[in-house]
C-alpha cells in the first residue's frame, strides 16, 4: 500500500497513552500506526525528538458574529481560522447567532455564506437561540439538530440575547427531545444591571468596574439556576467559561445528583486577574470579557479544576475586538458599559496550557490532549473522527517542539486584532507544524494551506 504521508519517529500522545511510533496516512485518514512503517510514501516528516498530538479543537470561538450597533468583531473566518491554525488547532467551533426576529435557518445559511472558502481549519457551528418562538422550537431547531447541528447555546445575560427561565426551559426541552447538548452562559443579568447602574450613578465608569459589577455570586447563582433547569428536563448541559471555585462547586454538586454536566474554563481565568482591568487609562479595556478575570485565589481554584478533572474542556472563548478602534474597545461613550466584551486567544490557548500546565508539572501530556482536543470531540459528536490519533481517524495532527521557547507578542500573532492580553508572556513549547486531514497547512511559521482547505463538519 502506498501512503501519502508518513510522520516518523515522534512521541505520539493521545488522551490515554504516550508511545513512539510512525504514523501512516492515506486519503486524509490515519491508516497505520507502527514502530517502523515500510510502505512507500509520497512525503515524510521526521518527528524524532518532537511530540505528535491530535490537532487542537477549540469548541468556543466567536467569529464574524453580530455584536450590536457600531461594534464589529476583529476576526472573520479567514483571520480567525488562520490564527487558530498557527496555535495548533485543526477544528474550531464558532457560534451561529440568531438575532431577534430572525429565522434560525436564515442565521445558519448566513453563517455558512460567511465561512465558505474562508477556513484554514475545519469548522462546526453551535446554534445560539435568542428568539425561541413556537416555530423555532417546534420546527426549525428539531430539523437543524436532525441535520447535524447538535449543540445549542442560550444566554442568561446580555439584554439583546438573554432568555428568561421559561424560555430557557422550553429551549432545553426542545434540544433534549431532538438529541442535542445545551451550552449556557451563566451570569445573572439583573444583578449585573443593578450593580452597573449603581456604579454609573457613583461616577465609577472605568474599565475596572466591569469586574466589580459581575461578581462571583452572579455567576454562581446563574450556574445553579441553569443546572436546576437542565435537571427538570434531563438535558446534558455544558457550563461555559467558568472563572471561579464556588461555581466549580455547583458543578460538583450537580454531578453528585447524577446530572450530565460538562465544565469549561479558559486561559484568561488562569493568567489574568481583575487587577489587569485597572491598567492606566483605557488599557484595562483590553481585558474586558465575561465573566471577568477574578483574583489569584480563583486562578488557583481553576488550576485545581484542571488538575482534578472538575473541568472537561479548555477553550479560548476567542472573541476579538480591536483596541484602537471605535468599533472595538474604544467604542464611544467612555463608560465600562460601552466596552465590547471579549478578548483574543485562539492562537495562544494551547501554548499557554502546555507551558504553564505540562511543562510546570500541573497536568500530564495525556490530560493536555484530553482538555484541548479529545474531550471537545466527545462532547460535541466529533469523536473518533476528530480528537485522537487512531486508525480511521482524520489525520489532523500537530507537531510540537516541547522545548521551543517563545515570548508572546502580538506582532507575531495571525489574527486581525491589534493586541494580545498575554503580551510578554514567555512560553515553553510551541506547535511547529500542522496537518489537516493529511494536508500540510503550516510548517515552521509558514502558511502552506488555503481557505478552501477547511471543511464544515456535520455532527
């Protein structure tokens, strides 16, 4: 049998095992794992001394998403997937947002049009429901889930998108009956609005107020409520971007009751704190995201969650807005309430966790693979096509130099933003080559693929 590609001599890691072997690839799939493949191949890559890992799956990214009047996301599908690729990812999962009054099917069609021929990674959408009409819940949502859109997100905050408890319950029930998993952004909007109004009346309008108006209690309470609603209709639920220990405790209690709960955290809750929002002038706006970064104690709580298995997913929540842009972080108004919520991070997600987690002994390599690839594939219906290195799986592979040291600088990033919140952070370990379904997409910092190489994956 003639192969298209052999990756030779690397240390291969999955979520379960670490071993030395050659990987044989044909027609975009892994067809052989052996200590010494003898078949001829069109191309070979010498991976001795390097790690060969499943391509990263970032299941929480926002690209080309409507963000309100006068606000524009920095990244479209072309720049967002390029940035993801250079960070070692081969699949990303953006959100398809239904705007109020819009057909859910029309929203899906519009997102496919934006993504078409513009993706350097494979993609698959989550559906955001903001207008759960009888037609949406009774017809459109079940039909889309049956067609392979197996994950549905609801918001408990942001006035333009949030649903009340009755609407969340109805959406969860529709998702359960059609066989989808629910994602929930859990923050109590009424608490946030009350505290925000109080801050504005007191003249406290700087970026730092974003953190103090979105306290841990607002996240913890909303998480408890979301889990209670999910328990009523018995739907599997993903609580996204968890920032603190008390919210992790809510997850643990729900699991003890027998609920099917998946928990996600992000790099900002390991590396940033609320003090970053107090940076001089308007610089603190660079760190505004929701939930906000907490304090050092909550950083440690999130690390413990990664170490102990409380967290299943490590995602970026990439949601980039340019800093020096009136359509971004310098949106007119001069108050923290005018700052678009979100930060860039899809390119730095895996290097940060590898450097801070694996290299510093907090997690092992197999846990790293699980948190950045395998568990995402299992949660969202991509496994074993994606997320592992096995016979028959897509040849989505990232080759890492575990000892390559780099300093994160935005001038080296590949997104369309104009800053990184991790500027100056020294990283040990970096992806140096990425294959998507056996096709070389990036090597040694040089792009080899094109926007036509990425595919949409129905689940």
